[in-house]
C-alpha cells in the first residue's frame, strides 16, 4: 500500500482535465474548471501566458468551453502599485499594468505578460465582462457594487451567499470569514462548506458560504463531488481529506491548515501548511512550525512544544483587513 501524497500537492488527474493541469503546471483551479466543464459553474476566469493563447483556446474547445480574452497585463510587484497609487494597499493578490488584447510587448517581458480570459459553455455569457479594481491616474477605482452582485450569480454562487457577501464583505470593517463564523454560531460545520482550501485545488466550492451549514452550498458542492467521483475518484478522496483538516484563521488571506486535531480551544499538530499569499502569514509559518500545539485566547495565539510555551502571536485587529482569529474544523457530514 502506497503512502498518502503530501497535503496541498499539485494534483495531476489520470485523464479528465489532465491537460488543464499540464498547461498550468498547477492544479489550483482544477475543480473550478471541472465545475465549468460539467455545467455547474456558468462562468470562470483564468490568467494565461499571452503567447500560449491559441493552445489554451484549443484545450478549452475540446471540453466544450468558449474563451474570451479580456485584457492583457504585465504583472508588476505589488509594492510598486502600493507606492504609487492612492488606495494601492487595498488591492487584492494580482497587480498588473493593463494593455489592449493583442498589443505588442518586448520579448524580454514575455514571461510576465498574462492574458485574462473568461470561459463558459454558453457563448452569450461571455458578452458580460467583469471588473477588477483598476488604477487610473494613480488612484485605485473599485467596480460598481451592483456589478459585483450580478457577477456573483454568473459565477454560480448561491443567492443566500451573495446576499451575505453583500452585507459583510467589507474589508475596511470586518474579517469576512470571522463574520461567517459568527453567523454560524451553534450550527454544525459541514466540510462541504469549507472554503479555506479553495485556492489550492482541494475544495468543491469557489465562493464564500453564508454559513458553515449553508444548504445551497452543501447541495451544489455535493453534486459537483458526485460528478467528479465518476471521473476522477482519487481526486475526490484527496479533496475530502483536505476539507476535514483543522485550521487557524486570521482573515481571508491569512490562515493556516494543520495536519492535526482540534479539541475545544487546543489544536495539536504534526505539521502546519500555509495555503495563502499574505506575506505576514508567510513570516508566521516557521513560528508555528516550531510548535506541536497551540491555543487561542482572544486575539493571541499561544504556541507550545512538548507542553512548554515557546511563542505568542498577536493578531492585528485594527486597520484595513482586520484579523479576528478563530479555530475551526469542519467535521460534519
Ligand atoms: Zn448560502
């Protein structure tokens, strides 16, 4: 009997959608792509190297998906945007300079030139664009709120979850995950509603649920799971394994997943993983890795090794994207 693969490893399917993973050399969006191919998700977006557009188009066509190129961008370090634009620190993960699709670019920049694309089985849906925050004349402009709601539906999110997103997804005031957690007080934590591994392959959902027991999310995730199980059963086994792991959440872009067990307020662990990009989280990883247990008290995480307190980590609960830490394990079927 072979050992389990490492957690959060890139997943390469036996056959179904294997070429999508080979194209990206990464499986981060594999289940989103499968959801689109199988008809659960009306629309998805992706970033691809501009010079590989034709190859990508053919790959998508073989799965019955249409592709629309939206904009071509040269990726830049986010510090450059933060330094130059008003509101630059509020930008999300990807920061880039926009070019018209088909614009020429210097050969030496090729590796950093990406085209943003939308995919759908329904060609008509591709007429809808989608906004990201953009910098115009050194100021960050956010998309109109009404558009965000429409896109939520096009992206296949349940209405109850869009409603909740609309009320509480305000990074200047709330930690959205902590708001979901608060809303779910006393409710069971269904692993099908776990959004914490969604950007790293291992999740059946691609939205934030309104609660940890949201019936619409469970139904949607359960249906996708059944269809994927028919085509790629090993992937389902691996996703199920990831969704049940305990986690320490600081805010939406900073949470840790553990190979361990959560009991009450104490998490004991063998290994810690960081599936996010926030750099302050990256710096915490070795500090957590030194321990084998942790406890959360208010906004303070206490780290233990062999029963001895070895570190204290203080969450930053003030300012933009405030941290309201909590521990969670999704353990209900
Ligand atoms: Zn919901």
